[in-house]
């Protein structure tokens, strides 16, 4: 089954990374604003991604609002941001994901620098996870 990447990009960085992942994995791309239940028919893995803005991730309310549709699929969460995963605000953003969702999904934090070798290495790891 083909994975689906559902994303929100405010400044364009998340969109570039979503397109990069889709191109290399064969995943279907869907913007948050275009999502409907039919978007995830016949998919095994759902990848939800957004940037982190002032310590908040638009993906958190998106997942919470669509948990019934997402339930039963493998869920991969990708947070894009300039701060490292170890930073206090990055940790706080992660902890804003409801505990039951954190425990039943895979989570990745990626910098918005697509041409960075560490970012590409992390993205390759993400693709292997689904």
C-alpha cells in the first residue's frame, strides 16, 4: 500500500521536504487543507508533518481532529524546525502531542535544511521506517 504524506507548510520549507520524501518513497502528497477521508483510502502508513512555529506544531490539532480517520494506520509524525531536538522548546513541542498518540506513532524531528547531509541522512531513516 502506498503511504500518504499529509503536510502543512507556511513558509515553504516543509513543502520542499514533503515533496522530497514523496519523490523518493512514492508516497501521495496531501495538504492539510485538502485532506478528507478518501485521501487515506488504500494506504498503510500516514505521515503527518508540519513546521514548528513559536513552539507550536500545526500537526498536533490536525492529528487530534482526525484521529478517527487515522486510527488503524501506521502513523509517522515529522516536525520540521531550525532548533535541535534537544532544545527545551523542541521537547515542549513534542510533549504537546497527546501521550496516547506519541506512544502509538513514530516521531522524527528534522531541520529545515534540505541540502544538509545530516538532514538527508535523517530523511532516509524516515523513509526506511515506512
